């Protein structure tokens, strides 16, 4: 019975570690902008600056 408890404990610890690792990767992927997002944002700022300065 004791070996079953130890096995259950280790299974629980490994499962928690895997779930925490996956959740951390998901947060990183969601907060990092893609290259297209960065380019779109940069172009929008350039258009805004040109419109304010009156350039065509």
C-alpha cells in the first residue's frame, strides 16, 4: 500500500509540473507580438506622423 501511495504522489507531482510548464508557454506565446503585428504598428505610426505633418 505504501508503494502505491508513493507512486500516486510522484504521478501528481509530475502532472502538476507538466501543466505549469504548458501554461507558462501559452502565456509567452500570447504576449509576444508577431512580426506582422510589429510591422503593421510601425506603418500605422508612420502614416499618423505623415498625416499630422501634412505630407502627402
